[in-house]
C-alpha cells in the first residue's frame, strides 16, 4: 500500500516518504502496545479488543472521508512534478490480473528475488520471532506484561528512526548499488543471528 501511495503522490523523495510510511507501523507499535497491555492487565482482553476495534472504525471513517486515490482527485500534481502536463486517467483494468502479471514479470528479475529474500528474513524475524515471542519470553523471565509491552514499544521507536533513515539514505544519499551493499549484509547478519537464537 505504501508503494502505491508513494508512486502516485510523489515524484521526488520517494525513498524518504516510503521510509516514513513504513515507519508508521513502528509508530502504531509505540502508541498501542503499552496502552493495550495496560488495558488488558486492568480490564481484561475483551475491553482491549473493543478499544482496538473502536480505534480502527474511527480511522476507517476518517480515511473514507479524507483520503483520495490520486493527487488529480483534489486538483493537485504529485510532489516534485514541475511539468505542465496533465495526468491522464488510467483505464480500468482487472486488479487481480494486473497484480499477477506484475508478479510473473518480477519473478524473472534478480532484484525481485533479492528484495523477496530480504523482506522474508526481516518479516520472519520481526513479526515471527520478536512480535510473537518477546512478551511471553519477558514474562517467563519475571518481567510484567505491561513492562514487556513497553520494551517492545521502545524497539518500535528505534525501528521508526531506523526505517525513516533507511528511506532517506536510499533516495537522498545512496544509489541502488550502494544501497544493496549496505542493506544486503545488514539483513543477512540480522537473519543469521535470529536463526541462531
């Protein structure tokens, strides 16, 4: 979703914007985890689930009212577009077929597999290991649930800055090849360390 928003709304600084949008996950982690852990501890899991559902309903309503698909929908051009051309509306296509076609084309590209591997390692380690097992591991070691959720939220804070900085580095400082040399070894070491744990 972030990549679609960035490609439609921005022509310059795309890496930075994508980093900020990706960091929004860490922001949600930073805001919601300690709050929901505290609500769960005091009032039970049902209350926490209802609070989270209520927040989601409010966000969905705000998105439906204010968010638009393209800058042209509100009379704007993408950020960084200084040309005098007018955006031509895209023909309606089958989104599932278009997605599968793009996936098929991407599978024949080496860069696709490098991205796939790095996102797989990052997702499996972050969501699969840390997000799932950190709080129970903390409880096993005598750290209360709310403090454990606070620790995970602090990790989200560092993730926010790291992800934003990675986006900035990728668009403003490094080109694609230097970025591969920087982030490739980082994800490999990160994945190997999580695998050995």
